[in-house]
C-alpha cells in the first residue's frame, strides 16, 4: 500500500521514502521522512489501541532525532498504545537504539528504496538510520515543508491533542491520587482541552518497579515515585530518602533543588529516560508499625521481620536496627501483616491509613525516620514530544496538583494519629535518638555512592 501526498502547484507527488510492507503485522502505514504531514493519514483502526483517523495529532513539524530517531516523537510516540506498538523489538525500539526497525522498510517490490540503500546500513535484516542522516532528513523536511507552505500546497493541520496515561500505586482516596486528579483538571483547563490524563490507581498497571519500567520504555507516560525507588536506577539519589538526613520537608526540597540534586536528576534523564525534576511532592514521614510489641528503642526491633520496599538503602536501614528486612510490593503488605508473614512495616501515616494497616497492626511507633519526597516522573519520550507551551502547562499543572497533595497529606498527619488511637492502636513515642544512631551507621558505606563531601554539603543547606 503506497500512500502519496499531493503537492498542489508543484505537479509532483511526495512519496514517503520508507514504506512498511502491509503484509508485516498488517501495519499499513507509510512513514513520511520527506512529507511529515502525510502521517496524518494515520494508523488503521484494526490495530488494537492504536490512534485512529488523524492518528498523528502528535506529529511535529519536523523529524527530531532527539525523540528516538527519524520517526521518534511522531510515530513511536503516537503508537505507544498500539498492541503491536513501535516501542519494543516489534518495531521502533527504545531511544538508545536510535531508529532500529525490525520490520524492513520496503518499496512495493520488497526491497529498500534507492534512497534508503544509500542512507542506511544493514543490521541483521533490519535497517538502521544513522544520526547524521536523520539530521539531513530533518533539514530537508523543514525546507520542503516551508516551500510547500510558500507555494500554497495544502497542509494537513494537526491539532496537538493527546491523552497522557498515568499509573500509580494508591487508592483513589490517597493524597497522591487526588493530587493527580487536580493535575489532570488543571492541564486540561490550561490547554483548552487539548491535553488530558487517564489515571490508573491501585497498581492497576503494575507494582512500582513495573510502572517505572513502563515509563522508561515509553509505554506509560507518567508515574509518581520516591527518590528511594529512583535510586535503584541511579544510586546517588538515595541520599534524598536516607534516614535522618533531611531535617524537614523544606530542607529536603532545597537539597533536591541544589546544583547537586538537579545534576543527579538530569543524569537519571540521560541514563534512564526518566524526567523527574518537575516538582517535589510531600509523601509524608515514615513510621514503624508492629503487631505484637511496641518499639520503644531501636533494640526492640532486633529479630523482627519488617516489610520495606525493595530499595537498597531501606534494606540496610532495617538491618542497622537488628531486624530482618522483607521486601514486597505495597499491595501485598496487608495480607502479609494479617497472616504474620511479617511482624511490621514502615510507611507515612497517610499510607498506613489508606492501606488499612491499622486493622492488622497493634502498635504505631512514631519514629519519623524518613521524610519522603515524591517525584512526578515523566517518560523522556513523552516530554520531548511536547511543544514548549504544553511543557509549561504540564509543569504548572503538576505544581498545582502537588499543592493539593501536600495540603491533604499535612492535614492527615494532623488527624490520623488520633484516629488510629480510636481504632485501637497503641501509639508509642520511642527514643528516636536510638534509631538515629543506629541508622546513621550506614552513612560511611554510602559515602562513595553519594560522592565525596555530598553529605556535608547537604547538611550545610539552610532551611526555614
């Protein structure tokens, strides 16, 4: 199937240089390197989840190699919801493989077009476009498009409309979810309805690790996650969720806003394709809960099996007080506590309430050992695909959602302890100093991870 875009006044037909054989996975589309507006002809509706009709409302005016190759930002992004999508080895691969396509570009006779033969090199049956060639194509595209406009050629005007898919771990009454709802409404309002969000709560799309993996791949646009979980992907970030390092949430936000903090988040973007420097949300202060006995000092934790997220610094933190860390997904914790698989867990008050842990734990121990920053995290593919104005709208919407999340979290922290008491929990105010002394013992081994002098640098940051 050959798709042509007529250029009135020029007397020629702009033929896409790369044509995917329609017999391959039934994908009957032409990828227009030299006529980007032809991608508005779209993907056929029989592709499950694929955009229909004017599919490329996400198309840019040019082909940006920074978006993953010649078609990055246009096709790879637009097809991220396609069951036969272009984001893995079925088609356009991840950004680090620059434009590798498992389905050969073919002309109707089944061979690569002469242009492609000159521009591409074979790679086990595939075609790989070189970066320099992509840039050449980009320049040609801009010039040809400008010429078409100047000569009055009809252009398919594409509205930059899109729906961002957002997944997270919490129930719909959790502050994080409510903050995302405000973010979605704000973004839709700021863009006059062109941009919207579809939010998947309650770990519908997977656990924390799976959500981050989907965002890295570009199959999910956005999630929210703590610095600790992100440190599994870039270990220096662990200082921002280390026990007793930040003195307050204000101090924590200043740590992250510092030159060192921003450099680490930019490295996360560079190495993992995650944009996490959009805002800092307050997730709360973590406390331990236990089933059989309170924790009056750190020594009382010795021998207990305590659930923690599967994050290296959390495992070390629990070992430092003599307990056995038991990592598991948040969705599995309630049953593990109920059945005695673990003796306790640690989380902020809002999460203890939202997950109903007070129903299966007898003791709330106000250790306040970790202040958690929650970072809205966007796929770099999605971020790079947005127009500058839409990026600004999204940033402002995320900040608005963060204000709502923070307000609700602080309000809950002021009321939940008393609610837990009324539910039957015994509230203990332990010797926090004993926990601080034990947990700070792990700092020396993290010095090489955080960087020489970084801990002292973070402690020197003043806060209100």
